[in-house]
C-alpha cells in the first residue's frame, strides 16, 4: 500500500478542524425505536470516533414534519426525547475526541402512503410526483414550502444548541431537496421551478435559513448527487458549465463544504477529464469537498451483497493531488469500527471484507 500520509493530514475549514481526512458516511441503520436514538446508537458512533474517524456524519435524521421519514425505527431530529438522545450521542463522541454532524433529512416523495411513524401523513414533494414521474399527491403550496424551510432551520438551531460540530443537509439521491433540483420531479412554474438555477431555490432558502439560525461560523455541509435511487444514470448537470451554474447559488447561500455523492469515487464525471464529481465541484467553487463511493471495496453498495477489500492506492493518489479534501467511508466503517485506525497503522491485511450480515446489527 502506498503511504497513507495524505489521508492523515489535519483539515481546517470554517471553524471545523479535523485530525485527518476521513469521514464516516451517513448510512441509514434503523435501530432507533420510536424514532429515538438510544444508548446503543451513541455507542455505535463513539466506537468510530475512538478509532480515529476524523468526522462522523450521522445517518439521515428527520426534520420536524410528519412525512419526513418512512419507518418507526429511523431517528428524527425534533421533540424532547429524540433531541435528548442525540445530545447523548454528541456527548459520547466528544468524550473520545471525535467530531460529529447530523444529516438533516426529509425523504419527500420516496415515502409511501401509510408509512410509519405517521400513517396518515401523505408524502410531499415539489409537484407531488414519484421519482418515476407518476402523480401521487398534490404539489406543495408555497406556504407549505416555507414551513419546510423553517423546519430545516429549527433543526439546524437545535443541532448547534445540543453541541454538534456542524450540520449536513441531505440534498442527494432523489429525496426531498433533490426532488426540487430534478426536472423529472419538479414541474413547478413558480419561483421554486423553472430551469436548473431556478430549481435550486428551495435549497437556497433552506441554506440561508439555517445560516441565519446558526451564525457565520457554524459549518454547513451540503450533500448532493447526480444519481437517484431509481435511476443511477440520472444527471442534474451534463457538462462542467451546467454543474457550475447549479452550484453557484448554493455557494452564495452559504455552503461551507460540499459532500459529492457518487457510487464509485474513481469514475470521471465528465468526458475529457479524470476528475470525479468532488474534483469538479472543488475546481468550480473553490470550496472544500468530500468524495465518497465504494472506498476500499470492490463491489457497489446498491446490491448490498458482500464486497472484498481492494487497494487504497488510487484513492491516496487523488488525495495527494488535492482533487478532494475529505474521503467518506461507508460500508467498510459499518463493517469495521477500526477501519481508519488499521489504515493509519499500516495494517492493510487486517481490513475486513464487507458482509451484508453487518446490516442486521449495530457493531
């Protein structure tokens, strides 16, 4: 294995200092009964922090809206009990010197009618369309859009109040914010629709509202993707120029770090350049970026089958070339809390292959 020195340089940005360049990717676990994270969730995150993960991004956690999540064991980020649970998570992670941000989430139209925890709550989206373009519910009114913006802002304020080190807004994978970005699910003709820049308006208002609540020095990370849960080949931007037009309003609204979600970090985003989505985002915005996608494994997450370990040399080369600043690790860290420490110690042969059985428990 090539020298991992580049992965273990400190990182500094907007009042966020990390001991190295590793990030625990957000992964839905569904081990929070009644939507409240308990002691086992806190211990799960703590184990990664005490094994040298630079920054933890929590699993997606629902904002204060009745249709924000679909499931009674997915955590939420509102109400006294859930926030107390998250406060305990922060305490445990900080007690071993870790840094952690919550991923603030609304699933939008990926929710099915009748889903728990609020069976009566209908799924909501910009145009009431499923990811396949089928009409399911009525479009959100402008008043309802405003209420959603405020729910994100309240979650950001609560995150700062209970001690988190920043927030991540989930704007990827075909969930609510991304449904506003994507032409297939956003057919609006008001200020929240239109062309690619017009479709960023909802996200811009969320970022601005969160920034008002948390002040200028609290890090806001924004996660976005080209691909959607139902369409791995979907593209918001087909050229670097389009990507720049899409990103600029988000930069101006106040994003500090972009988390650029791809399925395979080594794949170029556009023809004619080896840069991946994170690499292009950094080049076009000048902002720090997180790259992600099958780090350390030879199989994609989408099938959730097993995957073998693979060389980190290509990843390290991209970090050395400063194509991206931070590296998010998903399944490898889900499987093995000690993954980062093993890499740091040069114990490549001790890294564990991914076994889908690991999805069934918090380890």
